[in-house]
C-alpha cells in the first residue's frame, strides 16, 4: 500500500519512495557480519566512540538515551539496538561485504560508503528492505517480490504467472540466528509494541528528528514492512518513532492476517 488515495496522488511510497531506514537496516549489517565469519557468540564494545572524518571533523555516534553497556554480546547489541556497537561491527565487516550481502537480500538501492550506514542513513525503498526480512524468517531463502501471482483468463482458466526462483541469500544458520534475535527484539527489546502475536519477530527504525518511523517483521507465513512519515521529512513529533508509531500499525495488520490463516 503506497498511499492513502490513488485518485489524489499516484506516488507509491511502498515502492518508489527512498527513505532512511534507521535501525531497521541493522539486521542486514548483522547478516553481513555473520557471513564474513564473525562468530554469533562473540562480544563487541558498547562504549562511546569517536571517528575522524575525511574533512577533519569528528563524528561521535550515540546510543539512545546516551546509555552504554561496556562489552555486550552480539545478540544483545541487536536486541537493544546499540548504535556504537553497530558502527564497530561495520568496521569489522567492511563496506564491500555489507553491500554484497544487501544485494543478495534484494536491496539494490545504492549504499553510501560511510560509517553512518550502520545506523541506516542510506535511503532505500520499503519494499526492498521488507524483502530482505523474508530471508531471515525463511532459512536464508529469498523470493523476489512479485505483484502478480496468477491471471484468470476470459474463459475462467487460471494461469500461473512466472515467479522468480528461490535463492539462498544467506546461510541457513545465520538466518536462524537473526530470526531468533528478532524474536527477542519483540519480546524484550525495541519492538515490544509489536508483541502479543504468536511468532512475531521484527525490528524498529527511527531516523533523526523522528522524521521516519519503521517496523519490519514476520509471523509464520507473512512478512510485512510499515513506514510512517511525511514526503518532505517533516518531524512526526516528540516521542514518535518505530516503536510507538509504526509497530502498532504492523501489529494490527498482522493480527488480521493471522486470523485469515
């Protein structure tokens, strides 16, 4: 669903809009790290970090609420959505590996070669990032999204429409680790407002000044992505973000979808 009324505006925000995903992009980074051989039970520093920029300035990524946890295991760093841990993970993983993994997961938007990429600063369509999450819930198998599944001819005959083949985007064990981590995000992390649905997993995303709010996640059989925002990056308001703004919409839709199963 790309808008509120097609008669008023034909711009499809689900497919055409390029928006910063914020922390909703982090699972892609963690997938790339695992694919690069970083151990899933490893620890990473969640301490304040300063990085020198090419222009000589210093960039200091900050965690939400300026809360830092010292050494933290990889899963918990994703569950609590640590920003500095994500930047350090990108330093270990490298830009090329992240770009390659993102491409395998169906993300074809250009990714900036900048450490803020770890925090989801590079814009991309909602459909592409939602596509990536399907692999996390499906043992690493990716099926490119299609809008048409079959065609009913004038004589009533139903003809299947060609579908893209399933591809092993990431290793099954890495997808399982990510899925289990995203279950924990909903159970005890930033995605708690999407909880209360059996098998719910997912991740929130909020950009600077609360201009974009995301929640992308899965239940058995369905993966759904929600983005909330204005076309011209107007702030949503104090306290708004992936948890309070996008997750409740996702939850309401998924509850209805689950009832249809």
